[in-house]
């Protein structure tokens, strides 16, 4: 006998159309169950422990209200799956009632067959996480086939999304198996990593759907943000960072010269923050030790930044410790070890190359389960905050993600997420709620609700090819931008010298990064670059209201990358078209598909002003290789005079 429960889902898409859809689940007497969406189906679901299907002695199904509990009786206990509806989602809860069980993985849905989905939409789990829409893997399982929030796309119809909303203790994700492994079948594993730590309350999985793939993913990301009580209350970051111009060579004298140079630029570039990046310390871990590049201490430079009217920022790698550092020499037992008691080594420099020009041959990870380590880091952040620093860029945060199943900790018994949360709580306490915190090379899930910004892509390089990962990752992570935090696509290369990009390429990359609605920053010197490049950076100045952008064709690829931003108070939109190909291309776009209106007044918009193109129902775009075009679309016909791309009004 099959038990079927219908759930009505309502959602908003586009501008004013409301649709209603149904997801059902079906439970069989043998304990298998199906999730049946409007378009996508997940069939023959069954739980597993450590990738081994349960082998119960008996199965019992209990129906209560709109909930079905499947009880799998085992020789040493009981395993339960509870299927129910919660709002617009089907929920899948897991209870393990087995004495003293320690496992690495719990899968409430294991080796299930997916029908009618041909592509996957991934929320990346870390920097360079290959987010976005991908073809279903064919012949190999790799990093790009697992995801925090996972969408499954049909050729037409509704996208089905699977996600957890609780990352307090466990990492949860969905694996998409290569079809070659299962004779052409598309199969998934919905999994919780328990790290061989005693299991208690396991996170709930939520299954939802939406006709729009982008909205399906963004809606679920929003639910995660609600669960984690994400504030998103900081202004859009618009700052200068020392790294991509000075790298680790920055000195206090160089910084003074830059600050004086910035004051000579008219009109002023209204950045909020000057951030000192890596290189101010003698070794990783010795963050407060004197160093010849800042002989009078960081305090003097921080005060100078503040006296010039900026907020002061600092870079730090909290988990990092170099083998030549004073900290390691005094506390060699503070680092994280493998089970065989050999150290976790994150970087090695045994040849002539050295990280940041320093002498360390090896970089280790501090063990934050050690109270003395936590107190040391607390004092570091407290000292920075006392100096007046209110912008913190914490880098190499992935070092804290070592699974507890693989390491020996000073204080064992918790998952890696729990240890990370303890560190993040301490950092936020010390820097204060008012400080801006930017995560970098970081795990996404455990940092939700702590950071204000997050690097999503690889280090930018001064060449068109060097921006490929930035384009890909910014597209794949846009549904979490201004939902979990402000996405950081990395620094913009404004300079003309020492740059392999031509004007079209530089402008395309700069406008794309500015349109996203996340972090905007550069390392180039405003007083030492061409005026039109400085003007272009000014053109990106954000307003007090954060403005996000959408990707209308993310699941229906066009010849160009297309991004649309709405200005609600102006009754208008900006649309950016970028030709990433090496060939000249042209295409027509209906205004309705771009913004929902059948027609609008269009303007060719640039840093130099706006040219009225008239009322359009279709707009023709023709672009040379790597060229871009910015179109302003006004419902009431008004020009964007004196307005920046970020929505700020200028004199």
C-alpha cells in the first residue's frame, strides 16, 4: 500500500504572477520512499550509515496528521526517517536510536534515482567552489558534484532543491553520482558528515521547488539566513586593499605616500576603508610582533589611516602559524596533529620560494580546541580593535575545517563546525558588532551569520584569462549575495600599466564586479592611474541601500553574460551585457524577458553619461570580443543623470 501526502506550494516569481505547485511523497511498506515534484522525482530513497544501506529486521510505518514516520528496527537499535510538510517544504528528519554509535556519514537518502533532471545547480561550499549550473556528471565524482544547497533542473518545468538550514554542528550536502557508474541512471546521496563524533540531533533536510532555478536557490538560501539569524546590516563595502598593488612589500612609509596621494585626487574617491594586507608581520602567527616594515608599530599607521578620514582594516590568518615563528618556538604543542601525531602541514616551502618572503618552510594550523590558543587569538583581535581597526579580513579559514575523524585535538569530542563556531564567536565578540568582517579562503556554511563579506573566487590577475574564475564563481554564488553576506569577487584591476587587459576587457570586468552588488575594492593608486579609470571606480560608488542583481538567463545560456539590477526608488533598471567569447557576437533581447515590462525607454549608459536610445520592446546588442554594454532602462523615461551604477547620487 502507498501512502501519498500532497503539499501545496505557493511562490512569487517575476513581477506579479503567482503559481501553485505540488510536491508529494510516497512511502512503501519496505521502508523505501519517493519524493515526487512537479517536474523532478527522487525515487527509491532509502537510508544508509557510512554508505552501507540499512538492513533492518523489520520496518514499521506510523501515520500521524500530515507526518509519516518510518521505523527501521536493527539488531542493535532503531533508525527513523520522519517525512512531513513544513510551510512550502517537505522535510526529512533523521533519528538514530542506537547505543554508542559513532559514524562518519549518515544518509537519510542514499543511492536514490533522480528522474527528469539533467543539470544540477550548486551552492558552493567554499571559495572556488564551482557553484552554479553544471551538467550532470558522467564519468567521475569530483568536488563540483556536491553542494550545500542543491538544485536539480529539468529541461523545462520546476527546479527541485534539497538543503539543510542548520549548520551548527554538521556539514550536510548532496552528492550527484556519475551516470557511468550506474548504467546511465542519475543517482544521488543526501548526506550528513558526523566526523565519528557521537550523534545527537541531526539537521533536517528541506525539499522545495520553483519554476525559476535562480529563485528556487535564492529562496532556500534566504531560509538558511532566517534560521541562522543573519543580519546583513552593514553598508556595501567600498574599500582599498594593499595586496594587489604592493603585495607583501607594503611599508609604513609607502602607506603614508599613498594616503597623501589619495588626497590629491579631485573629486575625492569616497572609499570607506583602507585595509593593510599580509606582510606587516615577521612570521605567520606573530601578528603583534615588531617588524622592520612597520618599525613604529601598526598603531601609528592605523592612526594615520583614521586621521585621513578612513576606517582602518587589517588582514590576518587566525589559524596560521609558521615553523620559524616566535609563537611556534614557544608553543610547539599548540598546533593541530593527525591521528598518528604528525602535524597538519598546510603549506611547504622547501625550495627558494617562500610565503610572503619569509623564512618559514612549513605552515601549520593552530588547534583552537586548546584554551591557551583561543586566549592568544583573543588577545590579538583585542589588540587590533584597541588600535582602532574596524575592518577585519580573515584568510585561510579553511584550515579550521579538518574533520574531527582525521585529527587529534587538545580537547576532543566535537565536530569541526563546533570548534569553528567557538573561534568565530570569540572573534565577533572581540571586534564588536560594528566592525566589518570579510572572510577569505573560507568554508561557507560555518561562517554564515558571522561575516559581513565573503571572497568567492580565486585571486584576480591582471589579464582577461585571470578573471575567468571570478566570472564563473560570481554567477554561481549570486543567489547567496546579500542573503548570507556580501559576495567579494576580489579586487578590481584599475591600472593601465602592468596590466595585460585592453580597455574593453578592463571595463567589462570592472563593470561586472560593480554590478553584482557585493564588495567593491581595488588595490590600485587613484593618483597614479588614468583619470578615466578613477572615474570608472567612482561610477561604482554604492548607495546607502544595497542593490542586488539577478541573472535572468542563468539556466538558459545566451551568447552574452547578462545581469540585471533594479533601482526601486527610480522605477528603473540597469542591464549589463558582457561578451566573454573571443569572437564578435550579436543578439536580440526582449525587454519583457529582461525586466518584465513589454517596453521601456533605454539609454546607452557609461561613466561619461547616458544617450537616449528611445522606447524599445527589443534591444539589439552587438559586442566585440570581451566587450560590454550597459543599458539603463527607465519606466518613466527619466535619464540616470548624476547617478552612479551603485545608485548613489552625485553632484
